[in-house]
């Protein structure tokens, strides 16, 4: 190339641009950048000085007795603010009220219960609005969600319960703090091996049993281990339902989870309580107060004990679900086997 002066000029301009860039970078670079990592160290102080927006569940516990109910049921690991929103304004309003009324916290930093009881109700309750979409944000049936995560197709679910008004909200039947009305806390529910069902791999159920499919991997259905119970259940009133409709399963890891054997009458009433938005001529439904008033004469028990019993439904209607004599025999066999093994 006889004349390459234009190339030299281009490279000279590039070098000048790079030098200017480095100079500007040095002028704009924060003093603490890179001292403890590839970021501005003072940003940590900025974050620490931000006002706390979200509180912890432990912040809610001293004032709200419903916290204990929430902790025992399946929503125990759902933070209060996931549904109620940030608690910073709520906490600030209460503390301002207490300060204005010359109330000082105890040494632990918490206020005594009798002091908290004096807080006006409008300050105690956080704004809450339950909507269908609010619940479906977590519980809408999606292909991407784990099979054993509680999820519903609203149309299918309302059809199963014969709901005639599709605008009805979930909270008309389910208490967000106690969605399954468990008799015992989640933490003491029975550990059960992980259940892999056909739906894990197949969008539609195979026509044949997996046992009839050559070289099919070993999986388990309820009937494989609980043969007598499942065979008997097929003759019962609830035979059209899956076992896991009542014996709900919650996976904790790849190997096992917890299965809830729930006998609370509130759980039975999720389906069987008479509601104005249900078709009255389809699913068996009762008016709870009226029904329980009739029971003393039918059972020979006093009205108060029946009203207070959490298992009053099963005390009379267990026969429609399982054969009590069969369950008794199987439990005795299980207890005998455990003694022999131990």
C-alpha cells in the first residue's frame, strides 16, 4: 500500500477515544468500587438504610392469634404478606398509636398483650381482598407445575362441586389460614413414600394397567399396598373419587412426603355444606346447624358434645367411606407386625 496515512489516522482516533474513555471512567468511578467485589461497597450501606417494607411472620405472631392456626395447616410456609401485602405501614400505624398513648414496649421490644388489645380494630386489620385470581395465582392448574402441588381448573372444580355461580370466590369454602382444616399440625402428619402416578409421564391415562405394559418401570398405585381397602372402597358412596382427594399428599423431597388422613368435619363440609351457590339437587348437602340439632336423638349423645366434636361427621358416616371393621383388622395386623419387627 503506497499511501497508508488514512489507516494511521483511524488508529490514532481509536487510541484517543480509548484514552478519553478511560479518563471519563476514572472520573465517574465511585471511590469504593472494587474494594470488596466488583460493585460499589457503599451500596451496602444504602440498602441497609432503606426503610423495611416487608416484615417477618414472627412480627405478626404477637398480635394475631390466627397465626397459630396458620402454622398448623398446609399454608404454614406461605408468608402472611404473600396475601396481605407489605406490613410496614400497618406496623408503623400501630407503633405511632402506642407512642401517642405513652405505651412503652417491654424489654424484649414487644408490647404486652393487654396493651395490644387496646389498639383500635381499624389499625389491627391489614387491608385484604380475596379474589379468585388471587388464589389461582398459585393454584391454577398448569402443565409446568409439579403434579403433586395443589392446583385446580376452576371450571372442572366448580363442576365437581356443582357450583352454579362461577363468580364465587375460593374463600366461600376454603379458609386461607386453614385451607384443609387439619386435625393435627402438618409437622406430625404421616411420612409416606413418594407416589409417582401415570400423570407424571402421560397426559392421558393408559388404557391398561402399568403392570400389563412390558418392561414398564416399577411405580405404585394405592391398590398395590392397600389392596383390601381400595377393593372395598370401590363399593362405597365415594368410589368415584380418587384416594388423594381426601388423603392429600404433599411432597417434601424426591423420596418422601406427608400424607394427611384428615377427619375434621370442616373438611367434609367443603363438599357437603349447603351453600346458596351450589345446585341443591345434585351433591348431598346439609345445613350444619339444623343437622347437628337432629343428631342427639339419633345418636343418643348430648348436643354439646356433638357440636364440639371435630370428627362428628365420621362418627356416623364413616361407613360411606370405608368398612370400619376392615380398617380395625388391618390396624391390628399393622400393630402386631410392628411389634414383631421391633
